[in-house]
């Protein structure tokens, strides 16, 4: 049997309407991962809804509401094979109302393609996505400058270069090594430079989108770390029973394993035995980091567990905390942050309000040096070490031990105000 292809989780991110879904749909179609007949149906449907030109976006936007509104709301996962890799493509929403789903998407991805429209250039969401993808540990980033066909841009090399410079500047501010980022020009709707070279952009001698994603490197899989699987949803499936779904962050899960979900409904954890594991609708005996799985655990009811719970092995229970110390950076707060502030934290798949109980120290984010004046007030651009108290039980791990489970974003009134990672914690007695 041929060796199984290596697996990469790839997320498409970027500002609303910059063409993420269309780029993904076009890529899947032009590479033969979707047949003509299905494409024709989507084209007719797009016309019928008065959305001609949205047919490629509909490949990923399965929800009826999305097709009517023409925006991506939830995360869509699709398997996509190239000669080299098998990708799970995650199409993340760009619309700011849906950023919590985008955070989940970035937190699940190994690599990201940031789509930036050539006519618009960098927008607010572009900057936020650059920052969030960096904080959530997306290892590799590529930028697709889309809509090169739009009138006013007209496949201009000059305009492409302007956008590249603009993105590089913001990427560097977000902590990316700007010179390591690859850039490619695209026109997704007409299909220029997706899977084959474009005659309209004869000046471009670099990769197509397909070549470029094949150049991503497979990230190292943290298989030697303890099992951690944050639950994304819980379904009740006839004939199988309760099926939680989520992505394995670290460790290996096997059929027959004794597992525990924490905090669980009562906050004391829910134990059981893993009966079956399914990936892309196929039964598997075991799954590892990066795998999006659905599974069934003997003895666990639908009401016992929920999104935000984390599964681990019974002999290595995930850390449920009563408080934790974190290093944070304030990115975009309307006023100032002080002790007592209680915004919502997005930690893996859970959302929980946490109160700032102490600002331990304030630092210069560029140098890491301590700042002593006004240390009880944090403003945009400040970095700090803070003590936090979640209002309800939540799982988080120390960055030094399980970095994949240590990161979080802090959101307030619809924007990401800060982000950070857990350095130390106080465990709750279960």
C-alpha cells in the first residue's frame, strides 16, 4: 500500500469580501476536487439567488443563510488532495461579527493563506487576522493578492507590489518575519494563477496558488505530549449515540482508551471509554495532533459535556484552573485596562469571562524590559504579566508544558482587545 500522504490543516483568512471562499472554491474546482456537475448546480443556484459570480464561494458556504447573505458565518472544513499532501481546508469568516469562528479556525490551522483584495489593500480585518494567526500559533503564512482582474487594477504588477509592501509592514508589526512570507497574485473568479500560469500576468514568474500551498512544510506533530482535545460541538447521532467533535491538539487518542472530559457539566469531569473514532466519515483506530475527529465515548450523555470542555486520558487530566498568570499584549482597547476588568476570553474552543485580579508587571513589548511607572494601567501596545480569575471553571495549560493549549484572545464589544498565553496556573480540585 502506498504511504499515506502527510496532512496539513490550512486556513484561508482575510477581510470580508476579499474573496476567500471564492479562492477556495476555485482551487477545489480547478484541481479536480469538485466535478463539473456539482459546479453547474451551484452556478444555477447562485443565479437563482441573484448572486451570479458567487458559485465558487458556495462550494464552502454550505449554510442556506450564508448563500442568501453571501457571507461566511461558520467554519467549513473540506478535504483537498494534491499530489503531495492531503489538506483539510478551513474557510474562516472575515466578517467581524463572526470573528470567534475565525479564532477557532486559526487555532486549528498549521498554515494560513491571507487573502487581500488588490483594489482594497489592507483593511482592519486584515490587520486583526495577521495578529490573531500569529498569536494562535499558525506556523506558516502566505499572502494571496486577489481580484487582480478588477477594473482599476487590471493585472498591474505595480499595484501588486504596492499591496505586498503594505502587507509586509503590518505583518512585521504583528510579529511575522516579513521576508519569510510568500506573496502571489490571483484573480479567483476568472481563475487566473490558481492552478495554472496566467497569460494576463505574464510578468509573474512565481508560483500558482496550487504550487504555493504545496510548498508549505508539514509541522512537527506534538505526539509525545499528553492528549488534549477541545470539544467544538456535541451531536446526537441515531444508531451511534453521543458524538463529540473537535481537533486533537496534542497526543494520541486510540479506540479503547480510558478518557475524561473536564470540566464537564458538574465541574468534576466525566469519564468513559473511547468506543470509536471517525475522520472525514471513515472509521479509524487512532488519531493524532491536527486530526479533526468525531468520536463516541461509552457512558457519556449529551447533557454531560459541551463545547469548551477538553478531553484527555484519565491518567493525565487536563488542567482545570481557578486562576492563572498570563503574559498579554493589549492590541485594541478603547480606553485603559485596570484590575477588576472582566472581558471574555477565547481559550481553545471555550469562551469564559475572566477578571483581572493583579497587574504583576508591565513591559516594553519590543524589548521585554520592565516599565515601572503607571504600572496599574494598561493601554494599547502595552505588554504585561497579569493574574486572572475565570468566573467559571476552564481548561488552560502552561505555555512551557503544552503551548498548543496555552494561548487565548481577549474580546470585548465585538473586537479583539488583547491576546496572550498562560505562564502559570492554580489547579482546581476536581
